[in-house]
């Protein structure tokens, strides 16, 4: 969809497809009433089809595409960002500042973000002066001038405009819907390669759709710029329009020793999009919706042939033996969270058990251990099995976390009657 609009779209006038949405998306079970919107907004009426039966907007009409971007799939991006921040910010601040790179004429992401969360504000940038002018009108129409600031990027070689942003500004996130293609030929080839007729057409300007190196080249430049500024933004994120881009981007992150990243998918009706986020902080996202195939190695599970009360008791015994303090949350399953102050599980530490001095620090890493009753256990057995899921929640040293997990797993398996060299169920499954 184009980000440029000849008409100034009011936020409440926008709608879109309703399939595969984020669980909190307000349109998930409440599709837009285009018939009513057409009555309230006469300029929309020519683009609404099936008014007497099943009203919808024909986004294959270029004028309809220019009128407004679809909202529900863009709201998915906003809600995913909210999930990332909720999970990785220990205390929610009173004010959250985000950056939208390529804000576009509709200014749709800052508008959605500010409406969705009253603590959010934005700085939006764009290389197109006309888009900035229309975006400013949309901001004013929605009375959000005090929360959305727009900056014209006069240097297309720069992504982050730090020279135009106050030095003390710290952003919770950056977001971007980058140009997907490297050339007009690539757009044409991509369109011809589709087996089915597209549900919408591309009507963006060249600047919105084409960039040197395509979307991979753009996101790669974004990653390299982020290394120069690191902590000024907690989560750097970008939309991805082509699945083939994901693996090269993940490999770039790995090559640059960035191991705190997450990839997600937005499945919106017939349209699929993806997003990637990376951070230089030690807090890691585990619960936010993500694709496990691309997930960094930070979560493990084992299945044990004992009920949850037995596994719980043995887990506590082991943690106490290792002098690791933890918090417990009870419910359908049990959650234990902790942050070891010292390595008390290595062979050297075990030999010098009484000589290990905990560090005066926040912890070597953070972990979350979930004990879950396995309702799919063998019906012939008299007790339910237990699934143990261990997640790396914070820290920089993956090897240290894995050594802790391997020690805990070994002792739990022994406590549940699993001999060394044997497994029960899928005990070495990586999630």
C-alpha cells in the first residue's frame, strides 16, 4: 500500500482485512463496518463494493489504495511492539518514545501507537517533503501535535537522524516499513511470479518501494547504523515484506555478534508480512509472538516421568543446593524465576562449594523455569508427566546459561529415574 495519500485520512475512517490478527487486535472479532463508514465519509463510498450484502474496499483500485492504508495489519505491528516492551522493560515508564522511519503521508503508525497507548509519543522521519506535509495535517486532524513530531530527512544515505534529535532522547523502539525492492524490474518479476491474482496492487512512490540493495540492503544498513548508537534505542525493528530476506538478515545479525533478536509473522488474510527486532540490552523476549525457526538458542524443554509435585520439590532442592534465590508463581503450572549471583554448578565450583562468593551484582543471567503438567501423558500410567521449560530471560553469556541448564537437567533426570545416556520422551527437544 502507498504511504502517500491525496486525501487526508482520519484515523477512524480506516479499516482492512481481519484474519490472522494479534489476539488484542480490536478488529479480530469486530470487522470494520464499511457500509456505515461510507455513510459517514462520502469520499470513501466510491471505493466500497457490495454495499447491500458484504461491504468491502477494493484495494486493487489504485485510488482506494491511495485513500488509506489498511489498519488492522498495521495495528498488529504496534501490538507486537507493546508485547516486546512489556516483557523486556522491568517497570513500565510514564513516557515511551518511539521512532518511525519512513513515516509516510498517512502517518499511520504514530497515529495508531498514540491512540493505542496514551503513554506513547513519536518522532517520525521521511525523505519525502510532501509526505511530511500531509503527515503533519493528519497529526493535526487527530489533535496529536504534542505527541508526534515529524522531521524531514534530507540525506537519503542516513537512516537515523541523530543530528536532528536531542542528545538526551532515549527511544523504547524504532519501527520501519522499508522499501521492499531494488528495482522496478524486481517489482514486475515479483508480481508475475504470483500464482494467484493479488488482493491489492502496489501504488507507492519509487522512494517508498525501491531502494539500493532492496529491503535486505536497507535493513542491513539499519543494523550497521544501530551498532554506532546501540543503547539510544532499546528495540530496533523493521517490517519485512519478502520471506527470502529473513535468513540473510538473521545471518547478518549473527555475523555482527548481535544475539538478542526476534522474528515474528503478521498473517493478515491473504497477505503475510514479517518483522524482525534486535536489541543491545540483556533483557530477552521469550513470550512475544515469534517464529521458533529463527529464534536464537535461548529456550529448552524436557519431559520427565514424574508428576509436577515431585519435579517441583526436586527443582527447589537443586536450586537451594546451588544457593540460587528465586521467586515462585503458582497457577495451572509453576513458574520459578531467578538470577544466579555466582557460578555454583561448575565442577570447579562444586569442589570449592564453601568458598564460592556471590557477586555483588544483578546476576550472571536471568532464567525462568516453567513446570507444566503434561495432559498428553500415556493414559496407562497412573500419574501425569511433567514438562520443564527453561528460558534465558537476560544476560550476555549464552554458554554460562546453557551450562546451568545442562546441570539442572542432568540432576532432574537423575531424580526422576532417568539413567545417564537415556532420555524420556523428547527430552532434548529445542523450542
